[in-house]
């Protein structure tokens, strides 16, 4: 019976050790992926200061020309605000500015015009109701635009790094406990 117990104990230790190593390896891969994708976006984002924005105007640009350029085939919300005493164009997120710099808000249902129009009108009504709100601006004032929501803020970075860190700590603890158990087994067998 003692030999079977030792064999089962060694198999269990081997499996636990493999689990710990896989957890550490998986967290290193997750850190690498986050470091090459999310971290550069966080570092590139210039909108880091929070300020109070006041609504100047909110219009829906609907298949018409804006400054001599055609607006896309979906309804587009265009919002102007004052932040730090200066006029600025409000964008919903960093991606909104990259997708279409003429729109403050791009609706989610682009294939269904009626749903997109209702979505844009709802957002416009929210801005009209709450005319003062928090927004993000560039502290160096290189940008004449502000963001309503940051996609790549510190909270997103923290929440993205939480699980890989938890997995790394768990894997290291499993490896340490297996090594402590093995050394205690050797000490008990010697006495």
C-alpha cells in the first residue's frame, strides 16, 4: 500500500507541477499579447485629462453635405462643446474619430437606417438633457477635439492585466507548494 501511495503522490505532484508551469506560461503569453496590442494604444492616447464639457450644439447630419464633403449613408451625430473655455469637436471614443472624423457618434445599426436614426436621436436627446458632462481632452492641447469615453484608459489596462497577473501568481504558488511538499517528503523519509 505504501508503494501505491508514493506512486499516486508522485503522479499528483507531476500533474500539479505541470498545471503551475502551464499557468505561468499562459500568463506570459497573455502579457506579451496585451503588451503588443493594448499597451501601445494606451500610450498613444493623448486624451488623458478629465474636464467639464458644455454642449454648444448637437445636430444630426443626414445624407447631406458637410463643409463640401458628403456625409455617409447613415445618420451622423455632430456635437460641438466647450472644454477649458475653447470650442472643440466631441467624439464618442478614439475609434469614432478614426472611422469618421465628421461624426461625433456613429450608430451601431448601420445596415438598418431606421434603427440607426432612432439610436442617434436618443443620443442627441441625452446630450440636450445633460448639457454639462465630463469629457477627456489633450493636456498639451495638440488636439482640437475631446472624447466622451476613453477606450484605452487606465481602468481598461488594469482590468486587462488582472487575470494574467492572477494566473501568474496562482501558477507560481502551485509550483512553490509542490516543491515544498517534495522537500518535506524527503525530510520525513530520511528520519
